[in-house]
């Protein structure tokens, strides 16, 4: 069955290790004949949530920026891939801001298949908190299922992830989503 795959790349660094894993996932998903869209958060204007709760009744954020379009894409996808570098044992600021801004519609994001991708200069252990935080988001989505957690560990310089098994894992995850 053909699926709509939305890959959200949360790295502020263009063509970094997280982006490379996203591209491998996208390649695999295209090979499996899925529809694939990749969004880079660094190219969008997404302001942080201000906890005004104006969205609670209307399910529309009061802020007018690129998040409005991204939310519609997130609602429409079957498969959601969240990719982030690990900074100080957590996700990028761009990824966190995006997750927080799902407040108006997160309860409508029913039945999503999720894949998490993280990269870090340190070991897999350093990514545990990041994966826990991404899992926390998934736990808030009704009937969401996390299919895979892909960790590009020990990578710092651009391109280092190419020499790790995470590339093959990302490709395989895309092929099997």
C-alpha cells in the first residue's frame, strides 16, 4: 500500500549527518513506491509556542508563520519521520519548537507511524534522552506507533555518518515503512 511519508529534518546545519540519514530514508521509501516529502525546519519560520492556549477551542494557532502549512502536512501523512542532531543530550531547538507548535492539532494526528533519527558526536547512550523526548511526543499522538529509532553515533563532521551502519538502517527503514 502506497503511503504518504513526511520527513522533518530538524538540523540547523545544511547537508549534515541528520540530513544524510533523512535522504537515505527518503531513497528507501521512494524505492518502495511511497510518496515522500522532506521538510527542513531551518528553511521555515516557526516561532516558539507562547502557551497562550488560544488554539484550544479553535484548533488553530494564533501565530501566523510556516507552522500552519506544516501542520496540514503532518495531519495528511501516514508516516512521520523526525530527525535531529543531539545537542547537550537533547533535540535541536528547531525540532522542539516544531513539536511544541503541534498543540492545536496533536490529538488529531491519529494512527501515525513514526521513525526517529538522531545523530551525535557521542555514543548511542548520549542519545537516550533525545529518543525519550521524541517518544514523549509520540505518546501524545493517539494510536501512534514508533517503528524504528535510528542512531548515527560517533559522528561530528559533515558526512561522517556515511561510514556508519546508520545509513543502511535508514535506507532499510524507508524501504520497509
